[in-house]
C-alpha cells in the first residue's frame, strides 16, 4: 500500500483509534473492581470516623464488620423496610446514596460500641464551592450525638475545608437533636454567637458560607430522619 496516499492515513488512524479504545476499555474493566473496593473502603472509614474511630484503609473493613452489626432502609414513617437488612457492602443501605430519587428508603447503620447501640445516618448538602457530606452517629435515645464526620469536594483550604478537622467535629459530641419532645437539629453559628432554641456549635472562622451549608445540611438531612429519631426517643423515655 502506498503510504503517501490519504487512504493509508485514514486506515492507519482508524486502526490506532480502535487499538486505543480497546486498551482503555480493558484497563477500565481490569481496574473497575479495585476502584469500587476503594470507594467502599473510604465510605467505611467515614462511617467509622463518625463513631470516633480512625482506621487505616487496611483496617477499615475489619473494623467496620466488627462494629456495624446491621444496616437497613427506613420508610417515611421512620419504620424499617422489611428485607433490606444486611451488614456487607452489598446491602441496600450501603449501596443507597443520600438524595437518590430512586432509593427505596433512607439508609441507617447500627453499630455496637461497648454494648451500646449507635445509629449512623448519612448527610449531604452544599458548601461554598460544591457538595459537602457527612455522617452523624446518634445514641440509642435518638437525640444525643455520639460523633460526627464531614467531607467536601472543593472547599477552600484553611477556611471552609476545616469542617473535616477533629476540632470542628468534636463540638457535636453530646449535643441534643431533640429538645422538649421536638426535633431541633443542631445549629452552626458564627464564633461568639448563640441561639436559644437548640444546641449549637461554632462555625469555621472565615468559612461563613460553608458553615451555613453544614447548618442547612444538618436541618435537611437529619430532618428526613425525624420520625425515626422521634420513635427512638419515645421508646427510650418509655423504658
């Protein structure tokens, strides 16, 4: 074949495109399982941090399996959906993302810490530059916060990105979501300010919009679990 003709160039280019496409497809297939495993491990680490436990990627799955005794979906009445229970990364709760319009319920994780049950619920919201998210661990009374974990996609380092820091997260420990029999959430306020109708924590200095985003996320995301939490609280008071 005459390499100087345009037909040769077109055939050569077409063959190269096919070879590259096949290579990329093979690489994607080969790495897909590992990528999924890494995503699952990261999610387990976040859930564990809401329980005040830092685990390396090598430790995460073992720790998660040791502590998370059940996971399931709940309906709008705060009642467990039958047939959704499980404790592996393939269970309906673990594979359901907050805000999924096609989800069959809201995910809940149950952990056992020193003989005491903690309920972990996921959260999602919007910061200054993009999505923020987190997990909130609540005591068996449905009100007292045991721990909190937050993450972000692109908040400003040294400012809004500080929501991931332990110093910010630790403020939530011991705060009450339910006050005088009513769901209140927890407020995030400017340092030095306060609110009278609910528990609050100091926001990030210089990260006002991100702090407001966390406040809104707490209200909306935890608010979806209001009936579930109120049911736990009522059951606790009845004991």
